[in-house]
C-alpha cells in the first residue's frame, strides 16, 4: 500500500475522531468531560501504533511527522476549551432557574399563561296555570355565566365564576306570600376558590367561596343538571341557588383496603348563606361533613352512595339546625352501546331537626330522578318531589315532572319539562318549561 494512502487514511481517521460531536458536551459535569478527553487520547495512541505497524510491514523507513503530536495536543486543548464553555453556560442557566424558583416564579414550560375562559348562556321559556306568578308566560335569557380557570403552578389551581342573571318566579309560593321579581339582571360572584394539588396523605384543600359538597347536585351549577327547575328539597331547605358560602374545604381520599373509592370532606364556612331557610346569616360558622362511596358493580354499572351532615344556627339567638342527608346514584352504560343507551337513577333524602323558641321542629324531604337514553342524542326522564318545610313538619308540597332532553353536541342542549305541582297552601297547577343552554370557550367538565 502506498505510503501516501496510509497518511490519508491516518489523517482522515484522526479528523473523524476530532470533529465528531461528543455526547459529553451535553453533560454539565467536569469529570465526564475529562473522561471523554482521556478516551480520545487513548484512541489517538492506538491509531498511531496501527500506522507504525503498517510502516514496519511495508519495510520502509518513514521519518516521523513532527506536527502530529502538535496537532493532537492542539485538538485536545480545543476540545477541553469547548467542554469548559459548555459547562459554564449550563451552570449559568441552572443558576438562573434556581434563582427563579427561589423567587416563586416557577416556569410553566409548554403551558399557556392565559386561563381557560368560557361563557355559558341559559335561555328559559315558561308557561303556567299557577296563580302565584305575575306572568303566566315568560321567556328570555335568564343567566350568563363567565368562568376563568387556570393552574397557578404545579401546586395549586384557581377557579372563578361570575354570573349575570335574574330570579325566576316560583309557582309553589302561596297567594299570601310577597314575590318581588323585578326581572333586572344582577351581577354575582358565584364561586372563587383556590385548590391545592400536592398536599401529602391524599389531602386536598379548597379555600374561598364555593358550592358545598352537600348531597349529589349541590356542587354542579344548575345549568349542568338534567332537569330544568330546582328540586323542592333544595329550594325549601337550602335555597334556589343551593348551599354556597365562604370558607375552607378539606378532602381526604380514604385509603380503602376493600377496593372501592371513598372520599371524606370536611367544610367550615362563614354561615353567611343567602336564601337558605334552614340557616340564617349569623356570626356562627356552618359545619359540613360528607362521605362519598363509589362502587364498580359491573363493567357497565356503577353505584355511588353519599352521606351528608350539616350543622349551623338558624336565628340570632343561636338556635341550632341539624340536617342529615343521604344520596344514591346508579348508572348503567353498556360498553358496546354507550353512545346510544344509558340509564341513570338519582335519589336524595334528608331529615331536619330545627330548634326554635317554641320547641323542636322535625321535617323530611326527598326527590327521585330517573333518566333513560332513547337515542344517540335523546334522553327521556321523570322526577318526583316531596318536601316538608324546615319550620313546619306538618305541611308539605309535591310535584311530578317529565323531561325530554336533546343534546345537539357537548356544547349545546335543549330540555323540555312538564310539571304538575301541588303546593302546600295553593291550588295545584301545571307548567311547561323549555331551556336552551350553550357553551363557548374551554369549560371544564363537571363532577361525575
């Protein structure tokens, strides 16, 4: 083999070894860089020995190339300099990130800094034969809800819900009761709370103004319900808007060895509830305890059973109201026909004990709702209501309802409800309710 070819091979191999990127450049550790340099030196020495062996085999005396060692040393020095520069840049970036974390400005890599914003509109049309309402027929926009939801950092998220709406007349009120429905839109901060995401021991804390974890339907907003009006149990005991208050809620995912899901919730709120007949706005706090149990009965069937307890004052004299409630939800959704067939049964009941200056008042209330999916977008349901009153266990009211729902998409639905009601102090009535709900923007899913 000609000596010139050997030299070409030698220098080509040396060039490849010197200019191929080393994985050590991605390592900010000096020890790894030194190890790579020693490896290159060893490979250069082996290459030199191989070339000398080829020269001996050809039997030719070739004077040594004086610049070879100089070139190797120069390449090694250049490589060391490059690795040192990489190390300096990496250390500087790491120091900046550490400083940012110390200042509380954790980077949200890959995530938008803007919150998820959505608007939910609810249109309602109503016609009734009840004498208690001012308008027998009424229709229009009843509520516009704006939501702002975002993760603050890896440790917490925030939710804000602002609503513009007006009250809807209640045909169950007696003719001697005064009903002031102006029809004017009012602005209300429905919810504003922070939720932690990284507490130990499967704990989660929520603080702010929020819908309490009472029963089954108190936490979801009314536009997410599968019926148009408020069940009489909620209306008479918790108010038309449900139980909403300021305070703190602590959830614990119970480590259950029996294989079913359990969640325990403890809430302490200000007690400044609005619209509740059971609890008045006093200086005493309101206490809530809720235990949720979730069972997988079958691959297509689930059962949820919940227990709730409420305790608070009902007047300025600090008389106490205690409410114990149970809720049950059975769902069936076959795997093969889950888009076309489903069944749902929700039942809630409560027992109330109210202290008054004249003595104790015990009362009960319940509702039961059934819904069957008859098509891809069509649902047929029915609901029965029975309710006594927090301050009167001898009087009661009841109602029967039939509901037909059409879900055009997950962003729009139409609901038609017929109801026959029997108020406690008025004649029976019939009414028809038509509701259209739409969503624009990124609105998070409601609790299952």
